[in-house]
C-alpha cells in the first residue's frame, strides 16, 4: 500500500477544482447575457494545453482500467486503486471546460485558480512517483508506475504553461498587467461561427463535416 496515502491526498485538489467548477457554473448562469459574439483570444500554449489535456484523459482512463483489474485480483477491493483516477478524470474534464470558458470570454485572472490546482496535484503526483520508486516499482514492468510518471510529467508541463502565461501577461498585477488580447476583426461578425485559427483542436478535428 505504498501509494495509498498520496493517492487519497490527490483527491483533495481534484475536489477543489470541482467546487471551482460549480462556482463558475453558477456565476456563468447568472451573468448578464449578451447577444454579441464573445471575445475569443487564444492564450500562450493554447494547442499544447489541449493536447496535454487529451493525453491526460487517456492516461487516467488507463489508470482506472489498471486499478480496476488490480482491485479484482486483490484480496480486498482497495478503493485507492481506482477512485483517485476517477476523480482525476473528472477534474481533467472540468479543467478543459473551465479553460475553454475563461479563454472564450477573455478572463485571465481566474486562471490563477488553475495554477493553484496544477501546483497542488503536480506536487502530490510527484510524491506518489517518489514513493513508488522508493518501494522498488521502478525495477519491474509495472503499468501503474509508468502511467503515473506520464501523468506527473503532464502536470509539470501544464504548470509550466500556466507560469509562462502569468509571467508574460502579468494578469494578476493591475498596475503592470498587459492589455487583453483582441480577437481578429472577422470574429466580430455576428454571422461568423467558425474561424479556423481561433478554434480548439477538438473543433478542428470534428468540424470537417
């Protein structure tokens, strides 16, 4: 049960993000409605962030499958084998949704909430990998170990993207913050629904029809 403690602690930042998503949903539903096109502006690392998030979803699905198989083959159905990856999968979906909403509406300050999430969950994921290395998991072909390494690396990269955006845009400092980025003029047209350079990778892949 080397990873039991860090696995359960990793549910804390995931739960934190769920509450952030709930608060954002309430705020979004009760905000003033507008008939104009939303101000969409891509932030630094937009495509890389999406690709890493999609890879993270795949890794968590692998972790859930591995945990379920391990729980079935164990004497007891240990919850820490598959419950934390389920929380991680849900939190990853929520992080993608939150980033999409905040980027679409050009809200940069709420990204600090994502920065705190990446920092917390990345640190706990690194602790988990260290505990597994200390227990000798690195000497064998353990799927759980390598999946956790990939997940930890993705969180480090996402944290790096968020820090880079914070440093370059300085959006948390009112006095020296850079002005908000503006979308191209074509997006201000009410009849414009798709503009290739300003859509996320999922839209690029699914809009072909």
